C-alpha cells in the first residue's frame, strides 16, 4: 500500500506536530507533504530524516517568517500535490490540508484538529482582535474569509473518513461540513507527567498568556479569595493585563515561563489545576491529571471529553463569580489522585495509535468489500 501524509505546515514542534509524529509511527513508509517546511534542525528528529514535499509557497518572498500571509493561496497550493499514485492519504488539518485532491480509488482519512475557526464561527472575534472591523482592509479580509469558507465546505466532499480530536470539534465538523466524524483524542505524553509528592495548598494555572485563555479571570477570582493561594505559570502578550488583574494580591505568585521538569513538579503538588479557556481539546488538562491533580475547568469545548467523575469539576460561565463558586465546591469535595492518573492514561500515544490504525483498517476493509 502506498501512503501519503499531508500536514498543514511545519514551523515548530507543537500540538499538531505531536499528532503528526504518532501518525508517522503508525505509517513509517508514508511520504510526507506540507504547504511549507521551515522546521528548525533541532526539532526535526520526529521526522526520521524523511524528505518533505512542499508547495510553491515555500519559495515565495518572505515565506520563512510570514507564510501565513499567503493563506489565500494555500487552497491552490495543496491542490497542486499529485497524490494520484497513493492508495491511502491521511491529512492532518486545521486549515487547508484536508483539501488535497484524491481519486475514487484512494481512501482519504482526515484528522481534523478543527475547521478554520477564524473563517467559521470565530470570524467576528478574529476580526475584532485583529482590528479589522472597518475599512478597506477589513472588507478585503472578509471577502477572502468568505472564499475560504466556500472552498473549505466544498472540499469536505473529498474526504472519505473524518476524525475529530474531541466531541466539540466533531460538532463543529457537523456544523461546517454536514458530515459525521469519529472522535480520537490527540496523543498526550502522559509518561512524562507522573504523580509524585503530596498535594499542597496552592492552585495552579499554566498557559500561554493570550486573550482567549482567560487567565485574567482566574487571577481576578483568586484576588477575591485571599485564603486560597494561586501559582501562575506562563508568558505571553497578555502578561501585563493578567498581572494587573491580580491587583497586587499577596496570595498570587507569578512564575513566568518554566521548564518541563519544573512544570511537572508544580502540577504534582498543586491542590487543583484551574482552566478557564474554551479549547478544542485541552492537552494541559490531561497533563495535570497525569500528575494525579484534579482540575477545575470551564465546562465547554474539549474539557468535557477529558474530565471524568471524581477527577475534577466544571464551572458553566467564564466569569469571576463562577470560578469562585467552583473553587468553593472543589474545597468541599474529595478527589482521588489515582483516579486522575487512570483517567489521563486514556489519552496515551499507544491508545491514539491503536484507535487510528484500527479505524483506517476498518475503513479500508469496508470500502473494498
């Protein structure tokens, strides 16, 4: 069987690349395609030295630093990949990878991290945050996003099997493409996050400090609970705003960005891990639970797939009052660290590989009956 893997773009080793890494483990003989490949030498180990076939965007001016500026050309770019000789194509898509052209005898399985959020349901939020609500440039961007939506919906017809990384994304796929999707959670390196030590008194929030993560809400809530300690880990453009939300409260400590080992240590000894974002999945929730730590999470998005009974609780609105109420409920309950660890093991890489290969084999057999 001749197999191709189509990835969006290779720039850094992040969440989508961890999924790609496990797909490659499943299909080491596969050829790899990507819109661009600017992955630094020190992060290329998971590719196993394989050559990456890239699109014409790789050679455009300033693409190394600003390839996202060519988003409008990316549909054309992925359609130029010649996949006519492949039996199986697996696309790893959060923008355009699922739009590759395949023939009637090729099985196309698309693992969707999310449909293009900035072109679909989060368009207005994206335009607001980018300062593109009015003016000629804003009108051009809206027109371009409209074209992307039309192309994105049309190319869903070329996918034989959709896989979503959470039930939340499966609902988004249903809304955007009118297609059902199998849910296979992304692989989490739970082996690197082990229980250890005793639970302490401080709660933990760890995240990139960007607006949608809503770390400011968590900090503002704990500023009104002086009896509860909070450690804040992470850095980003919203750091100053998040620190202002603390209003100098003595019970809140900012640690900035920390290394892996220090993060694991903080998760192991945290009283609870607080998560206020609406994420497609939420890998850090799994990592915290792998350390035996229960979580307090906003009850929307991928968090609903992760937090099981006895391993944490939800709050239903992104507000200070809801977080304060959740912390007080948390304090009145008992959570099993062993149950948290067992719950996290559902998301290990070996589980992902078994489910992916099983679904591909089943889909191949069904179409060839």
